[in-house]
C-alpha cells in the first residue's frame, strides 16, 4: 500500500495553553487611604490570556501597611481575569508594588506611583 499525503484546513479551532503566570494592574496614581480595585490576569507561557484558569491568588505588597484582603478565586465567567476590590494603600510606602501569588509564577511587579 502507498500512503497518500492529506492536506487541508479547518477554521474555528482554538488551542489553549495552560496558565503559567499572573499579572497585576492597579490604578496609578493610587491615593493613600482611598479604596481601589486591582485587576489580576492569568497568562499562558506564550503571553495569551489564559481564559480557562480557575485558580486562586493572594496579594502582597511592598507597602507593609496596605489593606489587601484575603485570597481571591478566578471564576468560570472571568475568562482568565479577576478583581480584588477594597484595597487601601497606607502612607508608608510611596511607589509601592502589588504582586499576586498563587499556584502560578508572578510576573514582575508593576510599581504604583502616588
């Protein structure tokens, strides 16, 4: 038997890689003592938003007096994004950073100027 090559195309196929890292975005400038919301996004190793990610994260900050709340879960409807609300900067650390820590590697922290 001779094997004949088969070629063709198919549209509408999406391949999603596993989530690999978390990135935090917060408003800048942040104001001391006023609540704000941070957006946390899961990305795959190729830089695409990991829309199927359902893990959890905890925020940490270089601002030791910041009020950051507890763990937050990514939801099925979040498409790889989540928010943490009611966060408050203290007066202690101008130029503070936020980092999301979970079962994925955190991407480099982004400085937040005030």
